[in-house]
């Protein structure tokens, strides 16, 4: 299931099987001046089918949207073995948005066997701005200022000091100052005149919020070098810790500085280092909790810390998932966001496709008994870690 079935550049679309790797799509059409916008950091290994299941994002989802904004149609196999087609070959098909219902459903509605994706024309100009700050909070304030000014960059990413040094140890880009509290990467694209003007406005907002130095790159080679470290950040974390636990939550951009301070305090109380690498423009956090899996009880404590981060996100007005989904790990935290009526209503939708609960059972929705046991267990682990 890893074939590209049709390339239709005249209509800006491509039909693929679910096993096609994300990056293959852009590679297949880049020679003609097109690309596929959703670009998770794992795009060289993650599949389109997985992206559809989780509604994955990526660096460019700030301006161009996540996977659901780029899926035109799907061919599905339902749990009873029947096949259906939802959506179509053009955007905004009439009727219910069943494509939108399926994208992000984590395999609980059925299996996608063909995916029709939307392609975009490559922009006339692209520029990447790199600013470094004394603190992560300063970088977060710069993000809020840029968005408040009415600018929508293609992407905005933040890495903290722990991540910076891990990347430089492994990738050795030479671009990221090791003494910086954080770096902010801002990519701008569009018409040449627009990108040139926006570059100076972004730089000024960064300076106003404490940026120490600012560099920019317009040529593809230098831009790729600036992004190389960010794309390798998760892999680099594996070189500074035997294990790490990746969390995924979303907060309003205006709350970035406050929530990052609370995550830092959580790290100090627990004794576990937390590296922050995230899609700052979307407020989509990806804290990496570093630990040693050979230490008895370490994983359970780290899992509990991850739960506390999710609670912070919800308290700030955010969500328990931006693109990594709920699965079995987070389903106990669904009641943090939704009441019983909300959850029951969601189940009605799922039962239309999957009435016998055959597709990916146990995922997404909380099961009261097991959730109660898990919640109690994680609370004990928190107390064991002396977080309070």
C-alpha cells in the first residue's frame, strides 16, 4: 500500500496509498514546482495513512493548515468490510464533511486505502529568520507579538537551551548559539516584495522582545541548514538521555510564556529534565521528558508528569493533543476537556461507522474502570516523585 496512484498537476492533486511516506509526495512533484504542505518533523519516515489517522501538522501548518486541510477525498474500508468513498477530487464537496470526520479518528472508524491530497504551488520567495533569546519566555513573547501584528508566517518554531545543545552536539549546524536560552525560527514565504517587507517586521518584533542577535537566509542551502537542527531535535534528544517521553498539547499563543514557566517549575520539582521543542506559531507544545528507563518506576513517574503538562494546557484554554492524537495514553484525560454529554455525542458519530466497536477498540475514549485505575496509579507516581 505504498504506491502513488495518480498525479494531476492541472488540478493540483495527487492520489496515494496510505503507506506512501510524507516526503515522497513533495519529491514526486517538486520538479514541476509543487509541494505538499503538511510536513511533520518525521516526514522522511511517517506515512500519509498515519498522518490521516492523527491529523498531523508540522512546521508549515501555521499558515497552511494541518492534514485535514489538505485531504480532498478518501476511499475507506469500514469495519463490516464494505467500502465507501468520502469527499472527492475538489475542495468543498457538497453534503456532510465526512472526510473531516475521518481525518484524525485514529483508526476508530475504518481504514483508508486511497487518499486524494491537495498540492500547492511553490512560493516565489522564501526567507528564514533565526533569532536567539536569553529566555524561552522572551521567544514566546516574540511569537505572540508577530501574530498580534497581523502577520502569518509559514512557520514559527522554538527550541530551548537543552534542545539547542543536543542538536549542536549531534548535527553541528554551527547556527544555534549554545548559550542562548532559546532560538526562534520564522519562515516567511510569498511574493518577493511581501517576504522582504515581512522579514524586517519580524526582526523588529524579535528585537522588541529581547532578541540578542538575528540572522536570515534566502537561498535554499542556507535555509535548509537553519532548519536542519530543528528537524533533528527529537533524534538528538536520544543522544543526551537513554529515553525520553514526548508529550503533545496545545495552548493559546498568548499563554506561551506562562505555561513554559510552569513546565520549567514542574521539571525542577520532579528532578526530570524537560526539553522544549515546539510549533510556537500554533501553540503546539512538544515537551520531551528525559529519563532512564532502566530505573524502576521512572517511566510511571514520567508518564504522570506528562499528564500534569496536559492539565496545564487545558487550564490555559488549550487542548490535550495537537497532532499526536489521544490513543490509549491520553484517553483518561479526555474528561479534562469534555463532559459526559460531549463524550456520549462523539460516540454516536463513531457508532455510525463502527457499531460493534471492531475498529481500534479502546482508543480515544475513556473507559471508566481502567481510567480510574490509571488515574489513581499516576497520582501515586506523582506523589512518589514529590512533585507537590
